[in-house]
C-alpha cells in the first residue's frame, strides 16, 4: 500500500495481509498487518521487518522514501518469523552498519538463520543509541511474548515501537486509531490480549510499573500488528492495566458441545439458573464459536461452566481442544462447574472437572451428569447448578477473593 508518514521523518513501511485467517490457532477473520518503521536521521534506521512473503512490499515502501542501501541500522525488536522472516534478505540488501537486538535476540537470530557474521549490536534495558537528533532507548520485555522481545522508544518524539504489545490482528487501509471505529478497534485489541498476552499478565503489570517509574509517557504507540495509537494512547494503556489485572464482570459463560442435544438442553437450563440470580450469561456452542473468540469472552468473565457428552470414555474433541488452549493461557479469578450427558460410562464431566481444577478454577460441586435425555428433575438440577455458580461468582466479587489470583 506504500509508506505512511507518522511524524516528520518517521514512516510506516509495513505490509497488509488481508487473507490470513489463522494465526497459530487464533482466528483472524479480518487479516493482520506486519508493521515496520523507518526513521530518517543522521543514521537512517529501520525498526523491524515483515513476514518473508511480504518482503517486496517492505522494500517497495522503503524505496519510495530512500534508497534501502542507505539504511545504517536495523533494529530487530522481536525474532518471531512474522517480523524477522525477511531479515536475511534485508540484511543482504542494505548491509547495515549495526543490527540492533537484545541478548536473547542475538541468540534467537543465530538459532533461526545460522548467521554469526551479521553486525550484531546487543542492547539491554537502559541502553541508548544516538541516531543524530534522535535517541533510541531500549527496554527488554522478555516473554512479552518471546524471550527475545524488546521495545524501542524515540525519546524526543515520545514514540514507542512496542513490538507485539498494544497490537491487534486487523488488516485495514487506515493506519491510525483515530481513523477507525473505536469500538471495533478495542474489540480487536481485547481479542489480541486474551489470546496472545493473557498468560503474561504479571509481566504486563511489571512493564507498566517500570514505565511509570521511568516516567515513560508515549504520545504515540506503534505496535508490530494493527493500527498505530496516536489519539487514545491513554485508553489502550488503561485497557492493558485492566486486562492484566484480569478484572471480571458479572458474566458467566456456558461453553459446551453436544451430540444429540441433551447437553445443549442442560446448558440452556443452567443459563436460566444463572439469570435467576442476576448473573448475565452467554451460551457458547463450540461448534459455532472459535476457541480464540471464546477466550476473548473468558478475559472478563467471572464464571465458566463447561459441558460435554461422553464419547469413547472421554470428552468431545472440541472441548478437549478448548481446555488445552485455555489452560495454556492461564486465566485467573474464575469459578465454575462441569456438566454433561452420557449413555453408559460418563467420564467427560470428571475429566473436565479435573482440568478445571488444574487451572485453579473454583469448582462448585463435583459436576452434574445426566443419563441420556434430561427429564424435568434433571433440568431442575441444572437450574440449581446455575444458581449455585452465580452465587459463588457474586460472592467472590463481594469478598474480593479470587481463585488463582496473584498480587
């Protein structure tokens, strides 16, 4: 699409990926972007590159501004292949004086590309690099969300190249937050946080505290995916503060799969019980909702009630998939229960309960099983389970005690 000026002598030179629909298990129905940034100064500097298949887009954008061979420094904030895939070709083209990266970044680049001869310039938190009239300060952000990750801050411009933090998977021809619908933008940002960074929430809290201590107050945040924040920087920082605390709403999720509709009928009755106690709820059939969209809902839910019929002495495959995905992201501060129908063995509910217990979800009861089709008395038990979970969730909110929560 060509370069876009952010400020005088600072340009977006990335690429749009309109067609990607899966990002290692995360659904991306509206594509994504691979953002790279060019800064013109005494030392011309390129911050990050793009996925290998989009390297020509990057080179074309740079070439509209300056001969790529005039670039002096290449900063690699993150070595994941959606950002570093084109590094070998770019290094070959521009012949940089310095390839700037974190200590773990150098190791990862060598591990990926087997090039120990590149002009590595290793930086750590607190290190600075003069470009001319501009100064870059570096902050290692290990495990946000790879060990090599770091951020780069243009001090004079108060511009933060934030790597994979504060981003969204969203391909749009607009490049700035004030050019797109704010509601949709924050929905994409929440989904990104829930599916990429939720696991690392304690590190997000540490990062925000470090920025406050160092009085880092960016006027612009330029992430490696999605649009650039220039209007509502305070809004996205505040959202990260809230999301990293994993603050919950009065909301329950009934997440289930069903075989012959018996478990679905149970889910509906559980929802009725939740509502009777004043807890809002959503019924999320795993056949109709992608795991990454469900995780976005999990981000601010206070209760999770998971249901599956038994098949082959286990749970339905999509429920096993959902639990594996959710367990890896480590949501905290939830209560919940398991339920499901069965024919003759009925192991699914027990297996779901065990996994929920491993996730530090505060279980209400030992799970609810119904043989074959639920009868009226069974549905009454489902309603009561919903009421019990709702009372537990509301009680946690009142007491401030949260299962799995850390200070």
